C-alpha cells in the first residue's frame, strides 16, 4: 500500500496550536503569522491542493517562532513535497525535522511521523534499505500505540514485498497485538497480514482477514480501504483459479475506487494490474493488455519507469505479450523488469529471482529451452535459500521448470522437481 495515507495523517495530527504564546500574540507577530499560514496549508493539503499547500507552508519558514514550530514546518514541507512526487527534494526537510525532534525532549510521536514520511520518500526513490532504517528508527523512540502500529504495518508490508516473510509476519503480528489503536490502523494491519497469508497460500486465513478488513472499512466509511479489501479478495480468488469470484471482487474494487474522492495512482494501478492478471489467466488477452497499459500509465505518473512497482507490472505485461506470440517484446520487457529488481534489491534477492523466473517462462514459450532451464535453475537456487521458500512464487517457478525439463526429455530431473513441489504441504 502506498503511504500517502500516512502523509495525510502527518498533516492532520499537527493541526492544533503548538505555541503557548499564540493565544496572546498580536496579529502581526511571527507566531500569529506562522499559525495563519500553517492553518491555510493544512486546509489546502486536506483537499489535495498540494501546490497551494506548499506555498502556504513555505510562508511559515521565515516566521516560525522557535524550534518546535521550525520542526513542524520542516515536517509539513517534507510531506507535501513527497505528495507532489518530489521525493528527493522532501528528504532534506525531513532530515531537518529529525534533527530537531532528536534535540527536543518528549517528541517521540513527532519523530515517528517524520520517520514514516522519510520512509515513504525513500521508497518512492527505490531506496528500500534507507526506508527500512527509517521505519526502525521510528520504532526505537517508543512512540504511542497509533504510531507504533503504523510503523510496524508499513515495515511489515515492505518486508513482505521483498520476500522476507518471517520478518514481515513478526512486524504485522506486533501491529495486530498493539492495544489502544485506531480502527484505521487495525484495518491496515488486517490488510497487510491477509496479503502475507495469500502469498504463502494460507487461503482460509487470508480470506478471513480480508473480510474482517472489509467489514471494518464499511463501518468506518473508509472507501479506499474497502476497495483494497475487495481487491485482496479478488486476488486470492485469482490465485485459487476461481476466475468468476476474482472478476466479481475486482470489478467491485474498481467501482469503489471510481467513487473515491481522492484517487491514489498506485492503488488504481495495482487494481488494474490485478484485473489484467485475471483477464490473462482467463484468456481474454485484449482486455488484459488494455488493463496493464492503463496500470502502467498510472505507475509512470506516480513513481516512474525504473521503480520496482513498475517492474512488477512489466512482468505481467511481458506475459501478455508472450500470450500474443510477441516473443521479442515479451523478452525485452521481462529482462527490463529483471534489471530493475536487480538494481533495487540486488542480484540475489527474491524479487530479482521472481523476475528471472519470468524471463525463463518467456524463453520457454519462445522455445529457447536451454536458456529457460538455466534461468529457472538460478532463480530457484536463490528462492530456496530465502524466507520466500514457502510462498506461492517458488511453486509457480517449480511448475515452469518441470515443464521445461519435460520438454528437454530430462525426465528424471522433472520427477524430482515434482516430488519437491508435492512435499510443500500448502493448505
């Protein structure tokens, strides 16, 4: 999930006056000028007018009366720059705020909200190591329950994306077990752990938590969370090859997003990506191509073309090209996705292995069997050594490798892979 929700919360949690002298300040005083400009910036941010919000927050810089107001201003500017997609520019402002909150006593929650903002900026830039450090720094200051849950949720979700399933579950379990948190934070926790269970094929647990999140989202009238839960149910049905249910849930998710007052490009892209996968699996390639192209348009405007979120969509795009027998394009796009994952996560990462397995699938379909076997072998070597050695990606990869071995008449090796697949015991 995109952390734009958190960006909004950063601003909303700072709306109350922070300066003791403000109530007695003269209208022309710096404190009054700062509060007036900041209140206007918060209003603009709340309605999604980020450029206007930035202009108001920038007025706060020269009149900020004291260290606390300076820290809040730096946090505000960092948040709005990140919301504008200017992640690199946001980092110096977040760093300034971090330095201030480290120097002022009893500012754990303000430090935590800046840590969330910095982590989102780093993720937008594809620097996942720095994002993880930022999340962990926020947890180390022992913030209040709501901030601790947000940090655990965001860190857990990012670790899940990297295939670090054991570490991800530890973070998400800590979030779910935290008492005294808000309904929205609980929804976030349920969504994240449902997706982890989906990934490792614990279907019943996954669907239970998707439905819990859906019910709570509807109780809270949280439209975007409702769409996310519906999308999760659609993906789970898709993973179980139930195309009828997958289409029902995914179309509902798209309809809910269409009604959302503020559309988050990455969430729309992810939902369209799921639709494309569903159309591809059900043989409707023209619809699949249309959906993936729309998804890529949203991702390009959000994080660009060299981000792993774009890479994941390219993997599906390459599969659609292959289904259309456009093998040269399919291989080019698949190799580009693999390059992105290697550049961001490293050559030996789960994400890179997953992308390399996709290259192998394309090669198999193009009848380059020798290359396909070599790439499957390398991808599986990486996966077997990882925390993702028990999720569905390795099973899909083994199935593809077995098919290549069969076509190469390496029957004994194919049977060995089949035996390994059978021994996983997934529910």
